[in-house]
């Protein structure tokens, strides 16, 4: 693996039904950064600062998502940055075909 590089993975994904067709989704991502320079501590700190600023809010298909529960740690010279993106989802059910026309004939019994 060539350095520097980022590896992004979705670690946890959960969904909870709120009411009817409305759900709350929680997604926890880990971003692993492998530094390239000999001064790894400085590089890792600079990248962590940029990730905090950049991932605070992201734009996906005209929707803004805010990052939460952001944290980071350095393990064996590699930065591990964690961020959650939580949001509500409304699941649409496929609409059923409407009935065709029906003719009703009737009258009163005497």
C-alpha cells in the first residue's frame, strides 16, 4: 500500500422504526490515514484537524448531513478517525394499481 493514503469503512449501521414508515438510521464510519512523512506525529495532527473541519457537514445529493460523535486516535503511527452520520428515512411503499371502472346496476325492490 502506497502512502499517504486514506481507507474508509462503514463499521456500524443500525436502523430503528420511529412511526409507520419513518426510520432513524445511524451509520458509524472509520477513516484510516496512513502518513507518508518521517515526521508522522505532525502530519497526523494536521490531517486530524482537517478531517474535523471537513467532515462536520457533508453534502450528498443536495442534502446536508452533519457529522457527530467525531473522535480520533493514533495506533502504531496510523490515524483512526471516527464519525457518525445519522438521519431519518421515509420508506415509500409501492402504490397499488387502482381498480378499473366498474358499473353497478341496481334498483329498488317493491
